[in-house]
C-alpha cells in the first residue's frame, strides 16, 4: 500500500508559516473590502475626469480641501470637496468672446475670480460668487479684436459660506486668440 512520508521539522514549520501568512493576507483583504463597501473608509482619490483635479494634477481644475495643497481627507470638514471650474484656450474667431466664471452648485464655498495679464495686471475681478451662480467676462473688455494672442491667468479663490475662511485656490493660465 502507500507509504507515509514524514517531512523534516524545518519544512513543516515553513509550510505552516506560509499558510498562516496567506490566511492573514486573505483576512486583511476581506476587512479592507468590507470597510470600503460599507463606507467605513474612503478609497484613495484620484481622477482623470475633466473638470476635476486628481492627486497628480494641479492645472486648470480641481477638488481641494481647507489648508492643504491638493486632495486631502476632509471628513472632519463641513465644506467637503470643492469643485473648481476648468478653463481652456479659446479664440474669438470661433465665436467665443466670454469666459464663464462658474461656482458649481454642489460647493459649500463661495468663489472669487481674478483675471490677470502676462504682466500680472488685473484685468477683471469678481465679488463672491455663491454656489450655483455664474458671472461672464468679455475678453473684449481687455483686448481689441485683431491684436493676436494673449495669455491670461484666472485665479479662483474659495471662501467658506458661514465663516469666510479661505480654502485652497486654483490658478490657470490660458491663451486667448483675438484674431
């Protein structure tokens, strides 16, 4: 019949240790899965969605938190995530001559927008814009049609609605083609 093979004690200990490590890994993975599924923990946040800033992007749009430089855990904040508008280059020859300065209705902050030229001179600035509100700026207020391309910077600052606390902001430099 069959002969029973006895493993040396060292190999037996190695097999038991490997099995224990595998079991612990499975338990930790299950705990993490249920923690995210039951929303006990928030998953890491990154985004490639246009109009939102992930942890590796800081260009023209984003989500920001109070007092930081990017995405942070804001679970103790009444404000939560801030959705900043995105801005892209445009040309008046394609019929666009206004820049829409919008505060998303989901935000719990007001925005102020400041538009500056290449030398840093202020071309336009807004008062506080409440969530769900917008303001339009006509580029022809600063530049005459036919004057070529100009770089402008749109700086968006966020302030708490209740306490006027300053939160993160975003600056975006875009090119405006005046034809």
